[in-house]
């Protein structure tokens, strides 16, 4: 068909703006936007779940701390006060007893009571102290030594190497108990002029050392089952940790207790 001029064609209606190409592009944009919305919604859901979990853990921790504080108050107001009253009664009774056998028995009871009072005070302090559950080992140990220093005039010198590796919570718990027992023993029994506590590390291991310049003792002459200087308790904790305990002491040359604990690389 040959047209003579453009006026030979009359436009009855304009073609639609939509065509297959534009429709495909628009559908692709809509699909992409929908995919982005789904991804955003999934990420938002994960973020909300994470925040809810954090809130739940925080609420549980606050409830646990509040319960620990309540138990500590009850121990302080009941058991600790009762032990203090009992100690005063024993102190008053000893001068009135003339029988040597009875006096010796009372003296043993006083020593046992003193031990119970110490353990009770330590237990109450453990309940109130939050650092041992959240702080690094060196921080918790420093706070513990500061607390023990308030119970004695013997200088307690604490030092720690920098950049110590993180220690798992259970291991941190046992190491703090071992350190406290070793320091308490040095305070009570060694007649030391100074006690040194040192934390160090080598490749993959933590070293806790407690040494004093006191009277010392014959390591081979002490029974492992006697509980002397609390060694039995320390050995049990070391065994639970899978660590090594090195005890060095000689009469007149002081005592050194060192615990070596392997730290997992993921810690």
C-alpha cells in the first residue's frame, strides 16, 4: 500500500503506554522491592528476638542478684550474729574453767567457731560481690585481696601480668576460692610478714601463685587427709579444674602454692 501523503492516514486511537517490555521491568522492580521488604522484615524480627533475649537475661540476672543480696542479708542478720554471740560466750567462759581438759576443749571450740565465722563472712561476701561473675579474673582477684586485707595487718601484695587470657566462669570461681584459702592460711598459720599473690600466663596457661615469707612446714610430714592449711580443699578444686598444684615449703623458708591451669583457645 503506497501512501501519497501523510494525510492519507487517520489515527483512530493512540497505542497503550504499557507494553510487554515496560510491564516486565515494572514486575521486576516490584519483585525486588518485595524481596527487600522480606529481608528487612526477617532482619528486624531477628533483631527484636535478640533484644528480647537480652532483656530476659538482664531481668533474670537482676532477679538473681536481688535474691543473692536477700540471702546475704539473712545470713548476716541471723547466722553471723548468732556465731558472734556464741564467740563472746565462749570467751567469757574460758577464764572461769579450772579443769585443764575442759579448758582445752573450750579452746578447740573457739578455734572451730573462729573458722566458722571466717567461712560465714566469706560466704556473705561471695553473695554480695558481683565482680566474680562478670569481671576478668585479675579484677575479681584484686577485689578479693582488697577484702582480705581488711582482715589482717599483714601486707598482701597483688600483681598481675597484662593481657591475661579470658578464664571460663567455673575456672574463675575455683581459682578465686583457691587464692582465698591460700591467703587465709598464710594469714592464720604462717606468721608471715608479707604475702604475695601473682597472676601470670604463658602460652595457653594461667599461673596463680601465692607465697609467703613465714614459718613454712615440712610438706612430706603433713597428712593429705588432715586438711592442714586447707590443702585438701585446694587439691579437690584443682582436680575438678584438671589443673596442676605445686606446693613448695620448708621449715623457716616460707610457703609457695602455685596453680597452673590450661586455658582452651576458645576461652
